[in-house]
């Protein structure tokens, strides 16, 4: 997929209504009639003291105005579309570059460290990544939601929400520490988990900075920000590849380097967040509440109120991460580090393709979706309807591409030692259209009740995937984990379609799914 493939979505969603309102939009929407210019007729001047009678001979044509009106409307539409296309293209370019850097980093680490050492490092990183969403527990999505509802009035929620961030971060770090202590039978795993614990804080702060930049619609800086950590990790992988150290030390060196990168970017992220917490945020005022809507008295919220609004987002994020990472962790304990490393390589390729819908919906459209959910529901329905069709088609293309070039690319990139990765990737490729479609189907499910349903569905499906791993891994190894994940993606899509259908049944006729 390319940015041009999403032009219909951008035109449908990004062009303001005023571009089609009034006489200019009406004239521009008329048939072109290239062979017949638009003729307006007006009466000649007559004596006002005589009775007004109009004959055909009294009428004369006026100069055509269609071209003038159409050109003005086209300029308006172009001025609205071009920045949107530029923003999506920029974010997609950064996403593609980030995915490429992540792939190259993984390639260098796997070839340098070997299957066992890389499997140890990858499974430890997956464990920390799985626990990371507990830090903040939905506060980032809550910020997007509350700023979409209240606009500048949402500043009142920031102070107490940061208290919640500090509390949940401490709890998440405690979980990582407990997990490391429970792994005392594997000293290498314990050391890797402890070294990688700063990654948890870096993931949280990087997401909060991403929210800030999305609210301000500073997509250029957002693109640079999301490229920074993959670029730093790639630089380390290159350095490790040219180093000469003992083979058994590779996993600990990699964990230490990732921790150092995490601490550095945490400091940079905090510097970015401080102006926002002081109330210095340049948010977009389009589709924000009117003065009459925001005239109600505003109370200072409590941390309990913030928790009641944010926990559905946090639970969904935690369960989604578990849903994705449970297979890698299960392979480590039910099979071995080698199998976990094979699966992690194939999963990383699939997750790189997932970045395509993530860029559109999470990085670009999500703040707008929250605004439309509160102030423009018909526009939200259009986004969900059109996005589903485009994303499903794009996912099918990605699946076919992975089938055609995946095995050859894996063989040449990683070598014969990683040959089983190609089989795992061929199975996981089926998950691409399922994930693309479910991302679009769930994009309009933004109310608290709908997010709770999404979280509940993810929890049930993550449990099913974990159970399937327990059944399939002893016999089929990494291939069994691949089948479990694909079945989980299918169940998730069915759940999102079911919830979407329920919403459509109660929606206005113009928002119904055709």
C-alpha cells in the first residue's frame, strides 16, 4: 500500500464541509457540460412605471461563471487535502524507515549472537514489552479522548493523570522485578530482565510524547521521534557486529545497550513533556466544543475519576500486548530459546506490516476520531466504513507479498541456520489481512462501553491463544504458535465486526454499513 492508495479516505475525511457548502460547492458539483457553458438569464432594464413583462427577446446571456466557481472550490479542496496527504506520507515514510531499521537491527543481532543467545535476549525483551503497557495504564489514550471532548479545558486532567502514571509505573517495575526473581533457575534470564527494565519507562514516556505531538499535529517532529529509538538500536547492532567478545556475553551486552538507549530517550521525552504539563500545548481547534458546549462549570478531577476513565484503554493495551507476545514467551518455557528466536523473527516481520494501519489510525487519525466521536459522528461512520474496505484490500496484498518473497528473503538475509523462520512466516502471513481489517472495524468503537467490550474480547482471545500454545507447542513448536496467533487474529476480527454491527443497527441511516 502507498499513500496514494488512501487518497479516497483522505478526501472523504480531511476536506472540510465548507468546501462543498454554498453556491460555489453546488456549482462545482454540477455536471461539467464542456460543450454547453452555464448560462444565467436576467431581464433587461425596463421602465419601472410600466408593467413588468418578460419576453424571450428581453433576455440576454451572462458570462459563464462555472470555471471561476469550480476553480475557487478546487483551490479550497486542494488546500485542505495536500497537508493531509503530506502528513500521512511523511508518517508512512518514517514508519517504513523504522520498520526497516528494526528488521536490520534484528538481522544483525541474530546473525551476531546466534539462535540461542538471540532467543534469550528476544524473549526477555518480549517479557518487558508485555508488561510495559501496565505503566500509565491507558493514560495516553485517555489524553487523546479527553482533549477530543473538551479541547483546551482538558488541561485540568493532566496533573492528576501524571500521579496515576507514576503509581502504575512503579507497579509495572515491581512486576518486572518479581518476574526476574522467579526466574532464579535461569540466571541469564534474571540478568537480562533486570537490565532491560528501563525499557518499560522509555516505552511509556515515548508514547506520551507521541500523544503530545499528535494533539499538536506536528507530524514532522512525530516522524523524527518515532525513528529515533530504532535508529539508536540499529547503531548499537552495527557496533556489536564489529566487536570481538565472548559469545555467551552477547545477550547481556545487548540488554545493557538497550537499557542505556532507554534511559537516554526517557530524559529527552521528559524534557518534551514538561511544557505540556505547564499548559503549553498548541492543539487543533477544529471540531472542538463551541463556547456554549464548554460553558458548563469545570471541576478539578480526582485520580479516581481519571482511573475510571482510563482503565479500559489500559486494560485493552495490556491484553493486546499479551495477545501478541504470549507465543514468544510460551515457546521459551515450553520449548527452548532457539524456537522462541525463530518465532520472534517471523513475528517481527508481521508486526512491521502492522505498522501500516497503525500509522493511519494510531499516529494520524486517532485524535480526529475522538473529536468526531464527540462532535461529528457521521464523519466517524464514514471513516470506519471506507477504511475497512481499503485496509482489507491492503492486508490481502501484504499477505500475498509475504508468501511470494518471504521465504527467499529470510534464506538470504539470515542464512540456512534460520531456515525454519520461513515456514513460520508463511503461516503468520495470513494474520495480515485479519489485523488490517480488525483495526479499521474497531476504529469507531471509542465510547467507554465499546472500549470495555474490546478489552474483554482481547482478554478472552489472549487466553484462548495461550491455551492453544500450551496444546500445540509440544508437538509443533513454533509452527503451533503461528497457528494459534492466526486463529486469535481471526477471532478478534469476528469480535470487532460483531460490535461494529451492533453500533450500525442503532446508528442513523446515513451511517449504516452498506
